[in-house]
C-alpha cells in the first residue's frame, strides 16, 4: 500500500482519456464538415 501511495504522490499530470476522446471527436467532426462544405462549393 505504501508503494502505491508513493507512486500516486509522484504524479504531476493526470490524463482523462474520456475528455481527450471527446475533444478529438469534435476536432475530427469539424474538420470533416469543413472539407465536405469546401468540396460541395467546388473548392479544393
């Protein structure tokens, strides 16, 4: 148990994978939408 506490105390950065996944999903969605709009307008 002491070893576990020591490891947790040494953490500086905590990553929330769910938030990262949601953020990336929004970025990709926006990028795809912009690409589709550009192609629909005849742009490249």
